[in-house]
């Protein structure tokens, strides 16, 4: 591991220098390799790679000015496989007063066919929150 530390430090410094020299739109680009004066950068898609290619002469000059011995820069398109996390389902937390208010609303609604679905939904919500609060108080 100790042998890798200088190489990792060098790559991190080069990544930082490239990030500083390139516009922010290239923040998804990374340094893949730097050997024998050849720098290899990754781009997440072909469009960004094309735009990055236009910046290479300026980047190479600035890196050479910063004491990096870079004779050539290549770009590899590498689609990153970011795992898309499923959005978390938001769970509303109701106070005991709010649950009681919904229960009283359910009782105050007129018994009609138009209100039946609403009353059933409120009853299910009140029961769910009451059972959840009784589990929380026991646990």
C-alpha cells in the first residue's frame, strides 16, 4: 500500500490541477492515467468528450506551465454506471392531536355515498397512525 501512495497523490494532484484549469462543465471528467508524458482523461459521454477535445491544447499548455510533463492528452468515453437510488417514499408524521382531528372529521361527515370513500380513507389513515403510535410507545 505504501508504494501506491505517491502514485495516488500524484494522480489526485493532477486531477485537481485539471479541474482548476477546465470550465465547471467538465467536473464529470476524470484523470484515468498518466504515463510517459501521456495523460488519459475520461468523459461520461461523447458530447462532453468533443467539447473537452476543444480544450486540450489550452489544458496541455497550462499543465506544462504547472510543471507537469504532458506531451499528449487522450480522451476515453466511459459511461459511468451510477446506480440510481429509488426515491424514498415520504411518510407524513401526524401528532396525536392531528389524528384526533381527522377522527372527529370522519365522524362529522354526513353519511352519503359521495362521502363514503373519503370516510374510508380517513378511517384507514387514523387506524394506521394509531397502530403506529401504539407500536412506537411499546418499542
